[in-house]
C-alpha cells in the first residue's frame, strides 16, 4: 500500500495551495481518507476527512478555509487550502482507514510553509 502526498511548498499568508494524495494497493472506494498535519514541536492533528460518499468533516481551525475532495476513479484525495496563515505551517499527511476499521495506512508527508 502506498499513499503519496504531494503539492506542498512555500506560500505567502493569504495564499492558496492544493495538496494531493494518490493511493495504490487499496480498494480506494472502501476507505475513509483523512488529512493530518504536524507542526514543528507539536503533535499530529486531524485536519479533516472524507468518506467514500463524500461526507466531510473538518477541524475547527481550518473550517471554511480548507476543502477536502476525492476522485474515486483516480484513487486520489485532495486538500484545497485557502486563506493560509503562518500557523498552517506543518507537514501534511494523508491516511486511509477502511470502512470496517480493520485496515489503516499512513502516507509520507508533504511540507507546507506559510510565510507572513
């Protein structure tokens, strides 16, 4: 199983960025996909998640600014980030959790740096 996150980079405050996470080795439509982030010196925290039926939930800190979507045909989940703030600076990870909660996978992260 591979979860390959990409799209990170350096962006100015107020800007936008879109992250992608391509999954392989799983039946993508059987998994809830999530995004997490880990800021320097802090614990990994949930950003949000999306079910196979496109139900989403978001952490309070990003609600209204970030949007998660998925393309089941392309086995890819996206994180559209807008109105970025310096405190959004973190390594962003995607994860996959099977609907029956039996299987759980993490991907490698992608670094997002927001300058003030």
